[in-house]
């Protein structure tokens, strides 16, 4: 039970750091005036964690709200994680999500976009399920020949 508690503490510390830090938006310079621009900017900031070969990855969903000026309002909250993910993968993805939000904020909202999104919750899904490569060999039972 102790490792899960340590995971929760680590995520809480990272989320707290996001709320306290104010760094310029480095991933984008153009003002964001629509939801497609918002999601595109967040996608540019996303860096999935490095995983060992063969690790299938996972899905993680975070609930976050923004202020008019593009800063995060409150603390982001993880609302879903792939159930098959192990504790180490789960922690790595939580950290990657919080780092992506920290890299992106404050977002450069236009005044109208800032007014439209201020205080509204957004559910952001990060899907990093990795597909294993398909086999290139031919199966004998799939090949038919007639003479």
C-alpha cells in the first residue's frame, strides 16, 4: 500500500507545482481562438514517457479548467487510467500529463476564447496505447494452390 501512497503524493506535488508556477507558453505563439487550437496546442506539448520495448502503453484522462488568461484553474485531476497498467506505468503517465500541462500553460487565449473557456471543465484523454508490429510472415494455412 505504501507505493500507491507515494504515487499519490508525487502526483499531488506535481499538480501543486503546476498551479504555483507561471512560465511562458513555449509550444505556441499564435493566439488560440477556438477549441481545435486549444487541443492542437496541448497535443504539441505532450511527450509520452519512455517505456521498455513491448510495453503496451496506456490511456489516461485528466479533468482540467483554465482561467481567462490561459493559466490552469485549480488542480488537474486524473479521472481514468487503463486498468491493465502497472503502478510504474501509471506514475510515469501521470507525471507526463502534468509536465505537458505545465509546458503549455499559460495558453495564449484570445479575449473571446478566454471568456468562453474560463472555469469550464475539460476532459483531456491521452491515448498512448502502442501497437505491436504485425507479423510479415505468411501463414501456410492461408495460402492455397490448386493444380
